[in-house]
């Protein structure tokens, strides 16, 4: 991957302070409290509709809280690299693989800045690191799902941020791509980067992420991965998700500090 460009002091932990998230005043995640330490590798797991992607969008600064706050430990939202789900990426734009990956340089050169020799070398290194050398001129709309995911990871390499957010990075890709991307995540961990990933694949969470958060509209458990993703916690998460009232009104706190829905 080449020597990381990061030279600034490490940010502090990301703190979730009484964090409630949702849409149209209807909560999707209630009153989260906790801390993501620098260098952590955290898997966010839970049933469909549990609020996992919603949490990631809030960490990335793309969704304002209904209540509470996200304290990013001195980092701005622009200093966080965010990978959306593959299905959310618009691949109809006429751009080749190289130029798409080079967009990761904008955090340093600006929207209209010139991508110089150093940045071009960074892009070439990222392309090689994800195994796509020789495909630089391929339009992105001709790539397979696995190839496109490699491209998105290459753009993360070019962004070179200390905090990396991944939303379902292993969905609908082949086993070889999964293993290659897991190896890249392992490199990020050795470099002290913070990686937070929404995962449906519990076996991958247990294998590659030392820490896990289990969500079902609220935090069921948060800690060491195997203890968090135990059978009892998973059963509780499923039960809470099935019992959720999707028409519930906004979440409020009464004067005594207890929350009501």
C-alpha cells in the first residue's frame, strides 16, 4: 500500500453521547452510549432494519442526530473515509477506473485541484494493491461487483484517513475478493487506523474484528466480538427487531431522564 501519508497527531476516541438517530422524527437507533477507541476494528452487527447503516451515516457526518451527539475526538467529518454499500454507488457516470480512484485525492488537492505526480503515484500504488493493474482505463460500468468493490477500497487507500467506515463491504462479492479485502483491513489495523464495518457475515466479524456492537434499534451488547455475538444476545436482538413498532412516534426524554417512545 505504500507509506501512509498521515502525519498529523492521532485523533481521540469517537464518543457516542446519548445518541438517537432516525428519519422524519421517527427513531431508528435509541440512546447509544459508548466509545470507539483509536485503532479499533469494530464490527457493527444486527438484524435487518436494526439501524446499522444509519449509525454509520451519523459517524460519517451524513445524518444529523435527533438527540445526543457524536464526538469525533478532534477529527472533522471530512477527515473520515466512508464506503457506502455497493448498491448505493452510481456506476452510470462515464469515468474510468483510474480517474474514479483518483477522486480520493480531493481531500488533499481540493475539488478543482491538479492531481500531480505524487498523487498519480499514490493512485497507481492503490490500483496495484487491490489487484487491478492493467485495468486502469476500464469504464467502471463494465466492472463486476468484486472488481468494483476493489476499486472502492483503492479509493479509500488514496484518501488515506485515520478513520474508515465500511457499510457491508463483503456483500455479493466473491470469496477471493473478500479475502484480499480482509488482508487490506488487517494492514489498516497494523497502521493504527480505526475501522468500523457494518457486517451481516458473523463468521467474518468473529474472524477479523476483535470488537463488535450488536444493534437492534438499541445497543444489545458492545465489547469483545465472540462474547457480544453469543447465541443469547443474537436471540435477544432478533426478538427486539421483530417486536419493533415501525409507526412509533419520535423518541423523547421525560424530566426524570427516562426515555419514552
